[in-house]
C-alpha cells in the first residue's frame, strides 16, 4: 500500500533530488581531495595539522555517498526542495570547495570565522549582526575546545601566522 506522500513525488522531483545529492557528493569529494593534497597528515600517534580535517572530510564524503545510494533518503522530503534551496546550495559551493585551501592560507581561526559568517549571511540569510555574533561565538568555541583543550595541531595560516 502506498502512502499519500509517496504519490506526490513525481519523476522530475526525484531527478532534482538525485542531482542535488550528486552535486553534494562531488563537493565532498573535491573537499576530501583538497584536504589530502594540501595538508600534512602525520600518523594517528603523531597527527599533523591535516589529520583531523582529513578524517572529517572522508566521513562527510562517506555520509553523502550513503545518502546518495540509499533510495529512502533520496525519496523522503524530495518534493519539498525549492528553488531557494537550490540557490542556497549553489551559494555554498565556493565555501565548501575552498575551505581546505583557506585553512593553509588563513589558519583554522580565521577560516572558521569567515566560513561561519559567509554561511550565515549568504546561505541562511541571517542578519549581519546575528551572523557576526554567531561567527565569533562558534570560532571562540572551536578555538577553546580544539586548539586550547585538545591541543589539535591545526595548520598555521601562511598569510596570518595563526592557527
């Protein structure tokens, strides 16, 4: 027996959903390759600055590929994807593709602040003041937890000289 929501999803919606997941897969793959080609990794016993970034990028790629091949995930809620959703994904593409390179140029702190601000203002359309507050709070939290408490060796920014 078919649920009413299942009959509302047409072929064009399914194709749009699959294209969306395919784009996310490509972005995750580009980010993973970027992390592995631009950052030093070291070993689990002596991690270099790119170790955790590489692990997160591989995990993201695995999750997106899992979502792509799982037909239930692709079908669920696909009819709710709107043009605004597609625009938000398109606006996020440069940020996702450039993050590994930005980490080596600007360091974790500056990259996190800029990425959060970009995400809030352009992707989620949050006001500039709230975006600034959110970016500063998230950056401070990440610096305290990962750099200060856990001593994770993130790369120094070539342009900024800070982590």
